[in-house]
C-alpha cells in the first residue's frame, strides 16, 4: 500500500509543478522578473569589466606615493 501512496504523492507533486510552471509562463510578472534579472546581470558584468581599468591609474598612484613616503621616512 505504501508504494501506491508514494506513487500517488509523486504524481500529485508533478501535477502541481506543471500547473505552477504553466501559470508562470502565462503570467507577465514572471517574464518581467526574468527580464529584470537579465538586465541586472548585464549591468553587473559590464561594471566588473570596466571598473578594473578605471581604477588602475588611481591605485597605481596611491602605491607610488606610499612607496615614496616609505623611502623618505626610512632614509633609504
């Protein structure tokens, strides 16, 4: 009897998942959510690609100044 009950529960879960996926497909909110997620991902990738090139100059300048201060303070 337990095997039949387990099979029945599995079938119910599959039906529920199918109904949920169909309602999500029909819903415009689901489509908008995906579009916003793709847009956010595109912006994140773009920022990650641009920031290192923009920050290279200022970071290099900071390290150069710190190095020169250390040489000046160290006397060597």
